[in-house]
C-alpha cells in the first residue's frame, strides 16, 4: 500500500507571527513524513515547500489563484508532473507548495479548543494530501480524504479532527 520514502520538505517562515510557535517546523516535518508513509502514492525522490505566512499573505494567494478575496487556513499548489521516464541524474520531482496562515490557524485551534500543534499537523497533512492527488470536492472524495487524514493523525497521536462534526 504505502511507500517508505519521505519527500524532502522545506519550511519557509515568511511571517514574523510564526516566531511565537518555534516548534512549527518540526511539527510540519513530522506530519508530512507520517502522511508520506501512509499514502498510496509515489513520493520517493520528491520535494515540496511549505510556506508559513500570515492572513494577509494567504489572502493575496487565495485572491490571485482562486478568486476568493479572504484569508483561509491552508492552500495547496500541486506542481505539474513531468511525463516520461526519470533519469538517475534527475533532480527530485517537485510535488508542489503548501501555504499555511498563522492567524487563521491559531483562531481555529482556539475556537475548536485544540492544541495549536494538532491543528497545524492536520493542515499540513491536508495540504500534503492535495499535493499527491486527493481532493474533497465530491462527497465520496471528501470521505476518502477525511478517513486518510484521521488515520495519519491517529499515527501522530492526534484525536479525530472530525469527531465533533460526526456526533
């Protein structure tokens, strides 16, 4: 089922507000590594970038790329995938980019009474799953993606983020 390779992930902190959460990079790396170990996707010799931004930065991205002029918690930008065979000297294949907004993530964690690192892990996993082809536009796809998120978060020792909604 799952591949054992872990993608190279680079976390870029572009907003000072993230300084209040010094463990964020480690939390994200752990979440991505766990997700990569549980997805049925080829993530060997791949890389991705995770940008930690603020609400203003993610609002600009959301407006420019999705036509929605408001901040959101996480955005994923899957990279176009090359066609043809990979050569042994090729650079790692780029999965894409993830952007996570601090203020929205903090507000949601506080409103849902969840530890910040749990919510951040969930958003990193959610963004990663989009990069490897999962989506939630249709109910069936949403159910599949949410079930995989639950499984990955469980491996991280994080309670089901959808439990309240289901009850």
